[in-house]
C-alpha cells in the first residue's frame, strides 16, 4: 500500500498536466477563430487581443490565450467581468435580503459570483388574499371557512405581526353555456339560497382587521353554474392586476390562496360564446365586481404566469382530490412564480393546517427562482446556518435552505455566466426572486466591445492612410482593402486599374484576367486546354501553351526538356532547338564499349547519328557495302582539287592531297575503279582510276581516302571535270533535235504543194466538161456578178495555204 501511493500520486500529476495542456490547446483553438477584438472577447474567457499597430501581427494570430516572450505584445486587451453593488440596505422587518440591487458587467463565457444574504424577520409584511370558488359544489367548504374565519387570522399572526388579509370569490362568466340564463329566475337564483352567478367579486380588500375578514366570509353566500370548469384563471388575473383595488403592498410578501374543487376554463374557451379578444391584463373591477367579462377570453397559463411574476405574487392552489392532477400540471408550468399545490379535504376542514404549513414554508424555507432572461446562465450554491440543511430544488436545480429560523442568516453564492454576445447586446435586468422575500435586481451589461473599437485612428498611417485603425486592425475606406487577407494594411487599390493595362492597349490584363490591387491576376485558359495551361506575364500577355511541338506531340519536348514561356521554348540544360527536342550531349551517339562518336563514321545531331556514305546502324557501326571501295570513293572523285567551300572535306573526311606515282603506297591499299567512258587526262586515255584507302585509320566504312590517279599515267593528274563533257553531249543532242524538226517540216510543205497542184488540175477538167454540156456554168456567165476571178482566187489561196504549212 505504501509503495503504491507514490505511483498513484505520479499518475495523478500526469493526468492533471495532460488536462491542463488539453485545456490550453482548446483555448488556443477557440481564440484563433477571432478576427476582431470584439470577436476575441466573445470567443472565450481566456482569450486576449493584441492591438499593436504592426504588420508582424497577422489578424488570425492577434487573439490568443497568452503571449510569450518570443512574440511579445505591448498593447493587450483582456476585459474581465465585474460586479458592483448599487443598493444594499440594512436588514429590518421590511428588508430581509442583501443586496437589493447589483450592476454586473459580464464577458461572454466568463463567470462571476454574487454573494446574497437572507435573514427572516419576525414582523415582515405579509399580504394573504383568499380567493374562493363559489359554485354550488363548494357550499360545504364555504360553511367550513365561515367556522374557521377567526382562526385563520390568529394562525397567521403567529408567523408575523405585519400581515394583512383579503377575501374574494368567483363562479364563471354569466353566459350560456357556462351559466343557465334561459329565464330571469335562473339568472337571479340558480339554486335555493344562492346569489346571482358572477365572474369575480373583490369582497374584502387586504386589511389588518381580522374581524372584517371573518364578517366578510360569514356573510357570504354560495352561487351556481352549469358546466364543470370554473372561471378560476379569469378571476386570478383580476385579483393580481387590480393592485389598488385589492390593496397589495409594494414591500410585502404577496400570497394568493385559491380554493376550488373543479378545473378551470383556459384560453380559447371563450370562442364557444364568440369571445375572441385575449385577456388584456388590465383591471376591470367596479363596486359590483368584474365588468366587461364578456369582452375578453379566458387567460392562458403562460399569460397568467407572466403577470404573477410581474406583480411578485405567489399562488397556492388548495384543491380537492379530483382537481389535484390538473393544478399540479398548472403549477409545473408556473415554476418561476414559486406556485404550490396542496390537497384540500372535501369540506375544507384542513384549511388551517394547510395555511400554517404553506405560510411557514414561505418564512422558513429560503428558495431562489430566476425570472427567465436570455444571455445569462445562473447557478446557486447555498450555505445554511448550523442545524439547517441545504437541498436541491427539483424544479430549478438551485440549492436552498430548509427550516430557516427567524434572525438566522443563510448565504447564497449565485454564479452569473454571460453567454454569447448576440444575446447580450443590450443591458438586461435579471431578477433573482427570493420566494417569500424580496427580489435582487441585477442589471447586466456585456463586455462584448473593446474600448479601442469605439475610438478608431482615422486614416491611420498604419492603414496606408486609406482606413481607420481599430484595435490594430484596419477598416479600409471605400475602394481599398488588404492585399493579403490576413495582413491588415489597406494597401490594395480596387478602383484604379491603369497599372493593369499594357501600353498601347485598352484591355485590362489583356482580357485574360482581373486587375486585383493594381496587379493582374491571370485567369484560367479554356477548359479544352491542358490542365497545366495558364496565362503569364505582368499583363497576362503571355501563356505557356503556344510554343513549338515536337514530332511526338510534346510541347517544348515535354516538361523534362523545356518549358513554354511567352511563345518561346525555354530549354533545360542539355537540350537545344526551338522545340527543345535536340539533346546537346553526344552520350547517346556512343555505343557501349567504345569511345568514338557514331563509330567515327558520322556526326551526332540531336542525339542521333547521321552516318556518312555506306555506314548504317544506330551508332554507324555497320558498313552497308564494306568491300566496294569504288562506290564509296566515287563521291570523292572530283574533290582532289582546291575545295574553297569545304564540301569535299565534309563528304570525304581525311582526304589527302599529295600526289602518288604508283598504284601501291606504303600503309595504304589501292583499288582500281572503272570509269563509265574513256577520259583523256593530260593526253592519257584511261578507263579507270585508283582509289587509295588508309588501312591504319578508322573502321572499314570510315577510313580516309588517298589521292586518285589515272591508270597508266606516271603522275597524278588534276581530277577530271565532267561539267564540260556533259555540256558538249547535251549540245549535240539539241542540234540533232532541231535538224530533225526542220526536215519533218519541209516534207510536210512539199506534200501540201503536190496536193494543191492536183486539185487545180481537177478543176480545169471539170470546167471543160461543163462547157460542152451547158452554158449555164460557163465562166463567162459570171461576169459582172463577181465570179469572173474565181479560178485565180482559188489558185492563189491554195498556194498561200501551202506556204503557211
């Protein structure tokens, strides 16, 4: 046991620390949601606000549970709840509660304790008004009361010498179907020895004269009605609100005793007789009793509760067993009035004991009720004198003292907790009703608004001279706001958009974005674009999607090779070309196990080998025709002379220009290559030449060639130029073509001439034949008609046509 105690103590300490840390984290979480000083005061009782005018303090971090040395705050706002007693009269026969009035400033979610004292006095003022049901069924009860009338006043005088008694009665509204009114006799005499029915009569106002009280009861008679419910609540309203007529004293405890054996009409029952106007809470009494009873409906329970609280009157229902459940239900709805219900015997012979018990309870039991008031939460702890026990009221949950004797003092710690600021916007009065005693009136105002909110710095330099500083937070002028939502500076001009218009343009942000704080916030390109597509630039004049695309469809070679910036590809290191498709490194052109780029038989262009003649493969490692040296050498045949453009050197790497005197050279291999025709080179006719290959260098497809020499010549000749030879051949072909065309043309012309001559002969023969047969067609007959020259015309035209041909 002894060894285990430290272990449990350590565990308890750890749990306490964990609980404290958890509460700290919860407090910080609550505080961090506030963005103004007032919101901070409303966030939690532990929250405090930093009102320093510095942008170091972001809005979201100004409200905290605490400020440490790492982030000091020079001006903190931390409002605390307070209580001020405004009235505290000394105890007397009239004053039994202290204090009487208090002013409270409550910060939301913060509690403050008010200590109240209660000391019962022997001669306290007590007003007791006895209101009795005078329907026919209460005849025995009235007779019993008439026998106990003098005893009632004597019983009350044992409790206090400052009492006063009053008496009144009721039946119901005297109208069908509640009361029989078919004949004048029924109206005036509903039963034998009965008086006319009525809604309410104030028979005896409150008086100190016990004899008057006894006489009023003894001289009274019963009445009657038809239906079972009575006008109990209707009569109670008049007995409560007619304060002058009844005689209620301002400083007295007010008790309303209601004796009945039937349930009561409720609000809405008046509709049965066409009465729809609700009870107005005004006094309608004259010397005959309740007037205007047909103008107003029966009151509701909630309305009756309201006026009972307002007039500080405690109702006690003394009812028979049959009506007991109904009035218990009514009393539960009247909890805030302190209402009580007791069981009355069938003939009311227990009336004296009931009065003694209930009135003694009022004196010896100190109980608090609170009139409902939104925005304030209240709890009560009682400290009772020695020998007096404290119990919890089941209706309110408050503690109270029982059997409190005269001149004994009970203490009540009343905890007031402010709720949300939305419920505490205006000053409220909370009434703490000490049942049977005086009230404590608490005027509650809220601490929802920080003092610095009420005195802003107009056009503060901290707010860029464009807003008012309130508790370190800028309230910006129209047209300005904070550029960063969490940094209060009023540094964003929302009206002037000139800085967002590109020179020589009239479009804001190039029509591609919005001007925010005089800076363009570029919008999103159409949805059809790539999800990564966006507009860029100071005026949104650029984009990242209108750039060259590679053969593979990648923009700027893809994200690993380049980025599109304003129509131009920005290549990443290691890539080049407009579309960034060309790797700069030669590493991809070198085969594994070698060190030569493209096997020495080509050039590395954009990461790929471009092979020379007869070389192939990814790395030019394959010779397409490695044994036919002549095919590889023919492109170099005309490159033995001067090469000003470097063309030959590119086609024939390593070309040597020295002359050779024989077909065999040291370290080289010569191959005789035939020519398509015999060529005269310096008087030497040859059909072939020698191509030399340097065996000591390169691969078979990339070895350099030595000079070219003609077969049978003693020295190397200048390389043959095929251009003059080709020009001569082409000229000869053209000449032959022209001569052939001229010959064909001449043959056609000769043939046409022969045809014309033959035609003319035929005409002459026809003329001769015609002249012998008839003169009609003789040429002489056409003289004067334009036909005389026909023969000559035809002959002339025929020769002209032949000439044209």
